[in-house]
C-alpha cells in the first residue's frame, strides 16, 4: 500500500535534516536509548514509524539525480536502523 506523502512528512524531514545538519546527527548519537531517540525526534516534529521511513526512502529515490545521492539516502535509513537497535 502506498502511503500518502503527508503521512511521510516526519520521515522526509528527518532524512533531509540528517543530510544537511551535522550537529543534528551528533545530537542523535547522544540519545542513550531508542526511546530517548524517539522522544528527541518527536520534539523536533519528526515523529515517524519504520514504515514511514521506508515510504520516504522510496519517494526520495524517485527524485535522486544519480547513484551517489541514492546511496546516501540508503545509508541514512541503515544508520537509523542501527540507532534504534534493529541491527544488533
């Protein structure tokens, strides 16, 4: 099922901010648990589910100009899964 773009807003904002803001990335590393990370993201108006992140990833892939841009977005999604402990 394709998610409406509005439902992906938090995940899209997350990916765009991670790409552009190194201090934001550092702040995410400082969160001591997946729950704390979720609360931090929610406070930044970036509340999203893993399904929303997958949908945002697919949406952004369609707009990529080249493979390196697509790879960067994929790496962000993988990095997030490590932050929340999905790949331990």
